[in-house]
C-alpha cells in the first residue's frame, strides 16, 4: 500500500464509520462535560443558526484558550452533531491516533504533493453532511486583549470549493478559569459562566466568481475575521477596534 493510500484511509465518513464515531463521541462528550462542569458553567447561544442535521457545515471558531476546543466541541455535540476538528496528520498514530480516528477527527495532510489535498477529508465530511470545525488562525491568538489575529486562507478556500455554510463561532469567559500562562484551570462551577455563541451563516455568494480566486479568498477571510471579532466584542462588552471594520484591509 502506498503512503498516499495509507494516509487517505486514516478516517472515513461512510454510514458505518459515522455511527461508530457517534458512539465514541458520546462517551468522550460525557467525560468532557463532567470535567468542564467542575470549572465553569456552560451557556450556548443562538444554536438555531446551525443548519439542519445532515447538512454539511463549516464551524469557524475563535481560538483563545486551551480549553475552548472542549467548549466548542460540546456546544456542537449538544446540537446533535459530531464535531470533526482538523488536526495535523502526524497526530494520527499511536494511542492518540486511535482516539482521533475513533472520534472521526480530520487529518490535515500538510505534506501532500498537491496543496488542495490537505482539505480532502474535510471536503468528504461536508459532502456526507458532517460538521467540520476549523480554527482559522491555526493557533491560539497571541493578542494581548484577546482579539482574533491573522486568519489563514484555508477556511475560505474550503468554503469556496464546496459552497458549504460557514458558521462563525465566538466564546467568552474561559480566561476567568484558565488564564493565559496558567498550567491548570481553577474551579468555579457555581460562580462562573462561559458562553459559546453561534453566528448566522456567513453570506459569501458575492465571492463565488472564481475568476480572481486569490481576491475571493482574501475577502472571505477578512469578512470572517471581522465577523468573529464583532462577536467577541459583543460577548466581552468591548468596543470593536478599527482594524475590524474594513473588509479590504489585509488578507
């Protein structure tokens, strides 16, 4: 078996595999919720913005805390969907790899000969009606005030190539239980609340003309950045910095 074939069999989204992923996700979510509940209450807002189950969707999430994959994942799971996070393909080996495969997480094939192949699994998941969760920054924001930083173009590329709905997601409150630089979270199950908010699907139909793909990706990336930043501002009760008002500014 070639290396490429082996990589492409890391995860599948056929009906039997998805049923198995849901069973594994049930136990994982139960454990994760129990752990999260010891630190903070969890509130999910505007989940009606998610499309009906069985419709592929890209959940583009704000990334500012080591705990937020659990928070966002549980919010998606609460609404009847298995969250399929993108992860480096190098993680899909050993014990961790077995867990990721069991949960149906999506390997990003960074070393593929063709750049577009890095999102092949995500495209398959969307085509099968699954929910793909992406952190557009690719890492935790390093901004001192916790505003989103530079978004990469992968989310925009996946959207423009599939036409899938893009659901922006923001959250606030986790820094109160797991501050930046802390090694372990504090425990405030009765006095602290963390909020996850699902925004309306992003309208990008005006960017489907692919004659200038680079510009379309840049505009959609900036539109997504501004939208998530606006949601973070609303959740945190802060004024939005001027850099998030101009769609043409930056890529």
